[in-house]
């Protein structure tokens, strides 16, 4: 009986994780913005450290895109809007 209880709890936790899967802001590469502008914007909007923002900008440059923030949709909408208003190319997925 104890084993079934553990199994049930595990199933509930896994289901909760699936339902709470955070959304992501994905930043895309463009030929317009400088590294400095992207880094400064990520620091200001996404609360990145300078190093995190620099790494994300390098990934975007070489890979074409990078997830820069994860979380609940409500939290990400305002941040994605700010990235777009700053001239960056981003979307929530």
C-alpha cells in the first residue's frame, strides 16, 4: 500500500509539472542591433547580469535564437513587449 501512495504522489507531481510548464521568451538574431544594445536591453528588461546578457547575445548571433527568459505568461508579456519596443526581435513560445 505504501508503494501505491508514493506512485500516486509521483504521478501528481509529474502532472503538475506538465501543467505548469513555463513559457519562454525567445530572442532572434537580426542585422540591425549592436551587441551593446542587445546586452544593455537584456540587463534592463530581463534582469540579466552583464555576463548572462553577453552570452545570450553571442548565442543569438551564432545560432539565430536564444531563450532569454522563462516563466508564467503574465510575467513575460510585459518583458517581451519591452524587448520589441527596444527594436529587438522576440516572441513568447
